[in-house]
C-alpha cells in the first residue's frame, strides 16, 4: 500500500553514531524529532483500525471519502445502486438471515436433546453446516476455498486472521469447528446456549477470560480429546482492517497440538467487511454488510504446523503469522491489536532509550 | 486535537522525545490545537525549495527556512522558553532520551562538556546564536524535512 510521505529509513545507529564524534551532540535530537513527525503525519498502526481506502470507487457512499462529485451520470448510477441495495437486496438478505438464525437455534436445540452418539454428531454437523450456508447466502457471500486438502482435522487448532465476526461463519460454511469465545447476552447468547448443547463449543464467562490458566486448561482438555472438532481461534484478539496481520497473542500457541493456519482475505471492491467496533455497533455493522454489493473473499487452508524443538510460544506465533500474512498478501506488523483501545507499553520506549544510551557510551570517552 | 489524541499514535508514544514533540503543537496554556495550528507546526518540516529563496526577500521568513527549522529544534531543548538552554534543561532532555541507562554523573559530564564546547560568551548556557554556530555544518534541511509523495 502506498504511503503518503517518503520515509527516511536510516536507522538510529547510522544517523547518530555514524557521523561524529565524541558523545552527545545537539543534532542528535533531529533523528527523534523527524521520526516523531513522520509518525504524526502517517503511522503504520492507527490506519489499520479504520477501513481500507479503495483505489477506485465501488458506488457505496461509505467508501466515498476521497472521491468527489464527478458527473451527473455517475450520480444517477449511484442512486440506482442505492435503490437496488436497500429496497431489493436488503429485505431479501434480512429474511434469509432470519431463517438461518432461527433454524440454527431450533435445529441445535432439537439435536441437543439427543444423547451423545455418532448420530448426534452427524446431525449436529448437518445442522451447523446448513445454517451456516443459509447465513452466508444471507450476506451474499462468495467464498473461494483454496487447498482444501489442508482443511483442519479433529483434535487440531485452527488459527486465522480476524477482520470481522463474519469470519467464523465463513469458515463454518465449509466445515465444523468448536468455537471459542466470550458468553454474550441477547440474541448472541441465545445462539451460544443453543449450539453448545449440540456441539462442544467452548464459551467462557467474562470473569473466566481474565484467568488465562483456566482458559488454557480448558482448551488443552478439548484438544487432547481427538474426537472433538478442531478449535477455531483468532489470535489477534481484535478486528483488524484486513490489510495487515498484527501480533498474535501467544496463549493459543501454548496449548500444544497441531496448528492449522488459515488466511482470509476479503475483496474490498464489493463490500467492506471490517468491523470498526469503536465506530459501529454490531447491528449497524450487520446493516452495512447487508447493504453492500456482496462479500467476496478468499480462504486459503495452509499445511499444518507444530512447535519446533526449542521454539517458544512467541516465536512459534510469529512463524505462523508470517505464513498467514504471506499467503493472504497482507503486511505483517509487530504491533499488538490491543493498541486499538489501549496505550502502548512503556517497554518499547525504554528500548529506544537503551539503544540511544548504548551509542553515547560506546562512542564517548565518558568519565 | 488534544494531547491524548497524539499519544494514541503508538510510534509517537514510544519516541523518547514524544512528549516534547507533542508540546510543540500547543501554545502557552492551551490544551487544544486546531487545524491551522497543526499546519503551522508541521510547516516547519517542508523541504526547502530552491526557487523559494529568491522570492519575496522583503516578506516574513517562511516557516521552513533553515533558521526556523533550527529555532524549532532549539525550542525542543529550551523547556522554560527563556531563549537559553541551561545546564538543567539540557540534563532534562538528555534524561528523556537515555531513560535510566546512564547515571547522573555521566549525564552531568556529558552536559557540561557539550555546553563548554558550544558556549562562547561564557554564561554557561546556550543562546540561539551559539546553537546555530554549533550546527552550522549539519545538513539541517535534509534532517528536518518530510517529503510528500505525489
């Protein structure tokens, strides 16, 4: 993606230590100053938390940020588009979604009444798949699955990049997974309670999420049982705008077991799938999705990975992340997705300070 | 924009001089900066074009002249805005840049040596003129400019 400024990539070492010197000079400040201003004009991180800018307009007002009034004809076309989307597509999709959700709740509750048996698992899979397919149609989703031979198997953990809550439906369209997530209230809660009777999803109470060991323990138990469905986890922890992959939380990679990475890339021309949760709530988000042209995306299943000898969870997480980013054509960023809401940790600043100090001490003849 | 808005930029928040840079946008006693003020501060970083030098010799100096860029950097050091960089001010800025990694004595001797070298009128503080003299060989234009891509 093109930047708007020419960034000077000279490292701290080259710029400060390279030239002089004794130790400190007044000009040292220029490096930090310029870096700071470059960050103010355009930084790598905050732009990932808002929707991707399109190169050419796709006739949706919401992506009209950079485009101006062009011609009467275009406006007419746009009006026709609005009519089609809101009066024709939206009711259709809404009906389908309603059918999908209702059948999901009813179906899983019915199946949940059965005693545990292979028939139950079969029926549960059937219900989940069917309802998932209905829901995907409700969003006019066109999904291309690549490398289906690498589809996640039982007893494994499926790991994917996160762009929106729809990611889960897109993956369950093609296979059954055990979901992991927080227990919600409202309609979501009803769905969660219904589905867990039919299929062993792992829903956490909010209080439990904070206790990481408990979470890891439950997941470990699930994975150890090879007959259980693969777990679906989004290690970024939050929705990113599908141009990059941010830091993966290492918790998912400490559980053990085989990791099946999956890369999901949406085509932004047809609709923006990114959920900017600070700007839109879930209802207005779904409304936007249902009034887009379509959701077109590519899903790549990748060969399974396991943690190597001597590799710790963080390195493993980074390795998986690189593979996903490369496959999906996304850039990798070492920043934490949590920066959407929280402030950056002081350790990064301390690292910069440490580097600078090293330069002073190394070059200098300090007393 | 408020100070908190700037601090939400991660790359700026981890910059050791981040707070000083953010401060440069806000005038005395103000907690908000509007777009105009924002532009005025950013204007210091416009690259210097050759054809501007001959234009308008009688008008006010443009914000991105070498002298104004240097003045901007000078203000980053001059914490109390008295147009002098005292030993204490230099120490404070140095402390921001090195964190906890260098002892007070070492930092003190660095500050002393720097002031000694630059100070010409013997007042143990650096005035703007002395600051300019020290940096006369430095390519300020290149270091303090940000180019926009077309």
